[in-house]
């Protein structure tokens, strides 16, 4: 590819000078033309960069075709060894300073790094283009045999940056993708680390030497400490020592923290753009203060994950020292008040966002729930508690123990009381008893009623907010729907009174179903029960809409009543207004299809005869259309919720003997066509939330709709289960999974679904329980996780992590300890967790006891020698020392340096007893020789022990060694 590095070539200028000598008169006019033409050319002075067409070709074409630089096709800017960008269609390149606009870095391209200088999309170089970035050979070598992983990672990075992946060449390392406009594209801060997990890898510094960067350093620690302006200091240094600029143009990559030192700008550029706001850096900002969040009950709930938006300019502030806020004691202000701190030294690049125990979120973004005008300082560290426990808080945002019992504990106790299948499995050296709920569809009705009773007890708790009550009502309706759709009837049983529906009237007359009930009638009975459930679930909408209507328009009242299947009320209202004919039609609504056909035929006759419908009330015509089964014509210019639309479809359009699966599939067909309302969750449908909910209609429907889809299909594996059992399908709280976990378990137990990849649901419920201190129930939930061959140690790792991380919680409650033991959790795990906890809190005696209980002999021996034995010796508790040491003696083969540790104490007590024994039992000479030899061996053993344990032995232990030697 022909290219030109730099400006207009020297050979071209030299040739022009020679021609000027030959015929000055002839060339003079062309020189003016040349000067004017060069003014239209783009400027490119950075070494290693090129354009296509080259600057020479652009000059030649501009001379031949004036205005060509304003419409260059497929204009390309590239950098050797890094990649190139090719702009689609025609591009206006006149007067562009390309070296200030386009910057190629390692695996990255930045166009218009300063947002203030970026033109609108479609103008300049901020337009659609094809980008090719070249990956380093080191990455290609490290990914040999893992090409698919690398390609998938590149696709993820491309999609995350809202670009379109085209291809990746494994041979040349060229990564090609399309962009709509520009900012920064390529690898992010962690993308390369995710691909190449070699922290010690050092790249050639010459490869990471961008030719031009518009980034301005923030305050350096030394100028800030001296109360000087860092920008002025750097300008003065560059003016006085211009050679330093070349040195700093090399960007180094440290093998320890993998940070890149950005090159400095030229002094002239800095001076000209002194007041230009600096662009966002990839490294974190200095630490201004370490601010503790609010942990009281009024602290807002929710998760806030804040990251820096690349390409967004920073606010220009006056550079000054970083004074700490002394209102809150920090690790620095505790000992060095009023000192200056550089965040680069304090935290470096490591900190972005992190989680602490019990839902504590540590981040550098805006506080959760702050107003929109809050000034975001990314250097302020916030500690906030995420509200995992909203479900047990009352309207005053205070945790209610009564709500905790009714919402979480009581349902879990009922779940534990249902029949379970126990499966004892061996996971490595461990044995666990995994559990699974066992039930059939004949008892599903009773299970659903029990869950409804538990929720109704929760509704009786005073102080609940309106949104909480709405959510609890939705849970009751969900359990009722599960009963209606999936339960099977006993051969003998009674049918409850289901209401005044035409379909339900059949059931009211049947107080008992005989043992020989016709099985063909069961779908109709299920349809009648679902019709009653649907009428009850929409009654809230119907009453709210009626209360907002004008009493004078009774026809509109009747239509709203029909959308809720309240036929008795509609007929009575028509009779009270003297509209007897309409009352007769209403009394037959939803019945025989013959009546619907007659009404539809009458409407067609009126239309064919050219009847002027302006003499008939619009609402009356709407009623006629509905009674004729034309629900879409009846709903013209009217919006109703999806449940009532489904009801109109069942009650007035489809035949009365239509099965539920066909009704659900018909609604799904209208939904796919866009002629039916979306089945939005109830908390959005009611519109009573104060919070702003971001709802995606393509991902989250109401759980009731998913249950209908399950009933309409005979399969047990579905693609929508993850969306179905997400929190947003049934609750406005994105962290509340407590009831949908029970619903999933029951549906799996009766054979409706079968899935082993709903770990998000399980772990979210576990997190919710842990945040409320219910560690034993969290372990109970984990034991219900399905066993997967690809993650065989999942249960072990989760349970051990809970025992260790929440040791203080469960160990302080004897009932939780007993519950965990009853679940079959190995007691060795509990003792090990307690030992680690006590050791962390410097309670070495208890730590030693627990390590002995869990048979961790090496750790027990180390604690005994370094922390316990000498203290007991100085307290003259020799019997306790002997007991502990002898309890480990049987396992001394597993203990390193036994003879130089606890063995010393055993030798001392044995030797002391021997020396204090009866001297007449041996001759004087033998006794003296043996005593001397034994004493010499013991002293040597003490010296060797001091050499082995060294600095791990405190001063008291050395005192004990001295006393033992002197006593011997």
C-alpha cells in the first residue's frame, strides 16, 4: 500500500524548487495555487501513521479535481503494527489535524478524545467506519489451542462497546469490527488481563509509545504537597528541559500492577490547550476523602454499580493538595492528621467497586438514591448497605421481627415439613445429604392453600406499605393459579362455590363430584376455575375504573363490568335504567355462540343497509361489538390490562367449551402480532409504585403468564424459566427471591418443570437469608441445589464459605448450630470455622481447642507452641499442658517438627519425673551418667527448637525454655 508518512514529501518540494529556477514567471501562479491547495489537505505529522489515499495523492487529486478533499471515498488512517480505520462512503478531510484526532494505542483506537472538540455524529471523522486492530503476537501465542475462547471474548468486547463484530484472523491477529460513531474502542482496563492471565508478562516499551495523546495528568503528589500548581510545574519543566519530553514519550508497563504511564504532551500543546478540560483517564482519581456511608434504617436501598464513562470530559478544577476530611477517622487521619495523601500511592489502580459482608457495597460513585444534581467525585469512597431485607421492613423502613417470621421462616418451616427425598452423596472425602421436595398433583391444592394462609398472616401484620400489600396479594393469586392449572382432583371430593359465571353456575349446582366423574368434563371444570380466578384477579382494575367514571354514562359502566365478567351487576344496572332489551342481551353474554352470531349478523345488516350509526350511542355500539365477539372492535381507542383482554378473549370471542391451552395459545398469537397488551407484572400494571422501574417488555413478563405457557405445553424444559423465576416477574424488589424459590420447588416436585440451571434464583435467596442472619436456612436451601457433574464441589464450597464467613452469626445461636448439625453437615467443618474465627480474634486457647476437635493437628500444634503452651506454663497449669500435648502425640507423624515443639514439653515432664524418682533403684554411677546424658540431650533439643521456631516464639516462650533448662 502506497503511503506517506509526515507532510508533503521532500522530493516533491525539491522538484518544485527546481522548476521555480527554470521558469519563475511560469511557476509563480502555480505556487499560489499550490499554497491554496495545500491548505485543504489534512495534517499528519506523527511518525508511524499513514493515510490512504496518501497526502501526495490527495494533493494531486485536489489539483486536478478541486474540492476532492471534501468528498474522499474510503478514507483510511492507520498506524503500522497497530491497525487502521476505514471510513465508509465519502469523508470531508479538509484541514483536519489527524494526529490530534486519531490515536492508535495498543489494542485500542481513540478518535476525538476530547468530548468538547468532537463534532456531531456523521461529521468530520465521527462517523461510521470499519476498524481493524492488530493483536500482539504474545496474546496469539498464549491462546494457541484456545482460538474459540479468544474469538468469543472479542465478540463480547465488541458487543459491549455497541459495535458490530466482523471477523478475526488468527494468522495475522487482525480484529475487524464496524462502529457507528467514535469515542474509544478496543480493549478495556481488564479485557487483556482476562485474556492473558500472566501478570509477570512485560511488553516491549517501544510498542506502547503513542505518538500523540491529549491526556492531562492530574495533580502529582510532590507539587500538591508543596502547594504548587502541577500543570504550571510541568510546563516549566518541559520548557527548561525539552529533552525530558522524549524520555516520557515511552509508556512503561509495570510487571507488578500493570499500569500504563501516559505520555506527556508537548509544551506548546499544553500551553495552547491549558484551559481544555482533561479527558477521563483509565487510572483512578486521587483520594479526596474516605467517606463512610449511612447504615441507619433510612438509608436508601438498591444496588448502584458506577463506572467511569470513557470519553466524558472531567470538570476543570483548581489543582491543590488533597486534604482529608477529618470529620471521619480514616486509616490515614488516625495517625497523620492534616497530611497530604496521593490516591495513586494509597489505593492505586486496584479499587473500583467491592462487596463487604451482609450486603455492604463499597464504591466510588454517587450515593444510592442521591438527587440528579449530586456532584460526582470518583475519588470519594462510599460505604452503603444494600437492602436485601426490604421484604421484612415496614412502611417506616424498619425491620420487623414479625414480618421476618411470616415472610421467610414460616414458609421455610412448612417447606421442610413436606415430604423430601434424601440422597447421600460423596463429594471427594465429604458426605452430604442432598434434599429434594417430593409431592404429587393431588396434594398440590393443599400445598397452595397452606402457602396462601402463610401470606395472609403476613398481610395481617400492621404497618405494611401499599406496595408490599400489593405484592403479597399477587403472591396469593399466583399460588391460586398454580393450584387451578396444575392440581389433580381426588376421585372423591367437593367443589367450592366459584361465583356467578355461566360456566361456574354448572359447578354451583354440583355440590359433590361422584366417583365416576367423566374425565372429559375435567378440562371444562378447570376452565371454570380459571375463569373464576381471572375474574377475581381483575376485580381490582374494574372497581378502580368504575370509581373514576361519570355516573350519568351507564353504558360505559356496563362495558367496564363486562370486562370483569360481572354479569349480574351489568344486567341489574341496565334494568335500573329501563334498558330492558340490552339487559336481555347481557344475560346471554358469553353463552351460546348462536346468540353471538345473531348479534354479529344484525350489525352486518345495518352496515350493508347503510344505517347511520351516528344515531346510536358509541358506547352502545361498543357493547354490541363485544357481545358479537368482536373484541378488537369493541376495544377501539380503549386500553385495558392483559388479564382483562385474556378474559374478553375467553368469555366473548372463543366458544365456551374451548380448553385453556387453546385460549392461552390464542392470546400468545395476538401478542406476537402486536394486537394484545403485554403481560406486564402486576406491580407495573397497577401503577402504584413510587420508584421508577425500568421494565423491558422483551425479557420480563408476569409470572402468571409464564404459568399459563407452562400449562399450554406438555414439555418440562422451557427456555423462559430464568426469566420466569427472576425477581421482576413477581416483585418490584430486584433482590427478593423468597417466594419464587418456593414456587419453583413445588412446580419441580409435581413434575411441571425440570431444570438444573437456576442457580441465580437459589443463590439470590441464599444471599437474602444470609443478610438477615439466617445461616442455617441458607445452608438448607443450598442442600436443595441439584448435583451437577460439571460443578461437583459446588455444595461443599458454598456451605464451607457460609460457615467461615458467618461464623460469628451461627455460632452465637445454639439453635442454628443444632439445626446445621441435623442437616448432616460435617462437624469438622464447623470446628474448623470456629478455630479460624477464634484465631483471627486472638483467642488462641479456643482456636486450639477447635483445631483439635476437627483433627487439624499441624495448625493445632503451631498454635500450641507459639501462643498457648508458654502461657499455661507460666500459670503453672502443667496438667493442662500434658493433656493437650499427649492428645496430639498419637498423630505426631502428621505434625512437622513435633520433637522440637510439643515433644519438648513431654520430654521435660518425663525427665522431671525421672529425676525426682527413687535414686536407690539404680547405682550411683549409672544414675549420674544417665542423668548427665539426658540433660545434655534436652538442652540441645531446646537450642534446636529455638533455631527452628525463631521469631515465631514470643519472649515468654523463651523465658519458659530458660526455666525448663534451669530446673532440669
